C-alpha cells in the first residue's frame, strides 16, 4: 500500500507543532508522502485557525525547504481553502499565485457561522434543511473547478445531529457532482477524534462514491504529530470493502492513481 497523508495542519495555522515534527511522525508511521494543507479562510475578520494570506510566501518557501531536507519521504505543498460562494475569483488568485501540489476545498461555513465549532449551531433548527444546504454547498465547491480534493465532505455530521428522513439522495448528489467535475474526496479519519466518533464521509454511503468512480485518498486532518496516519489501516480496509481499488496522489496539481 502506497501511503499518503495530505491533510496536515502545522503551527502555520491551527496545528500544535512545527512542520518538521509532522514529517518525523510520518516517517515513523511508514508513510510514503506527507502533504501540508494549512487553513486559509477569506472572512472579514481574521480567524484563529486560519493562516493569514500574507504568510503564504513564507509557508510555501518553508515547505519547499523540507522537500530538500528529507530524502526518506516525499513532502508535498498543499492548502485547505474554505469555499465561499461568490468568492471564486479571490480563491482562484491564491491557487494561481503559488505552486501547490494540490488544493483541498472545504465547507465549514453556512452563512456567517461554522458547522463544526459547537452543537449550538444545530439546536432548534431544521436539521434536514441544514443538511440540504450543506450538501448543496459542497456540490457547488466541486463544480467551481478550484479544488483537487474535497475535504471532510460531510463535516455537518460532526455533532451527531442527523435528519430523521433518508439522506441517501444527498450522498448520491454529492458523488455525482464529484464524478461530473472530476474532483477527488478524502476519507478523513479525524472524525474519530470528534463528537461524531467516525470517519468522514459516512461509511454507510462509501459504496456510492465507488460506484460513481470518484477518486479517493486517505487523510488524517492531523493537528498534532501523534495523529499523522491515524486509523489508516482501518480506513484502507473500509475502502477496499466498498469497492475502491486505487488511491489518488498529487504533484503540481496533477493527479496520479496508484492501485491498492
């Protein structure tokens, strides 16, 4: 198994350690590639979890230096961009300005609030409407042409709120959008560390993505070195059981598929 982990947050954004500590953890975990993907969030107010865009040159240069420093593992430069409707031009400018190996697109915000910071976002609201709005926004992100990977595709599950009605159609809609626009998704293992206690996306619907031929990679979304490559053996087996046969890897925004 060729093992990659492309969703890593260091002290450049909201991670707890310097990039080198994650690289050392990845080597210890037996990974073949590690990729950094610091948060960039274009909100009016600066967010504590997001890297200031003014630091992008420093960040890209720093990760480039690690590529030269380490010979026992491949280091990739990525970014995690929050998707906001009607901000595509600004996001595209960031993508064009720097030499990323891949760009992760994520939906954290519905309107002015994030879906992941606390359960209060959901209390007293129509959960079905929240899910519909969230999945529609993820599909819009996939259609934007900005992203190589969609991060934690159903982050809206994080606090265990779920509609009473059948939501299969939402995953079918998402898988269709990813397939149509040729965008990969990640099996994100960090949900196991959250109130959800499970991976993103919901394993109940992974077969839908496989049936649509959507490409996948396994990512830890690690915010501390100890979580690099966390739960990966379980994730790989889950993908195999659901019909996936290859993993997506990236270099300079080009995707390459490696069979299991």
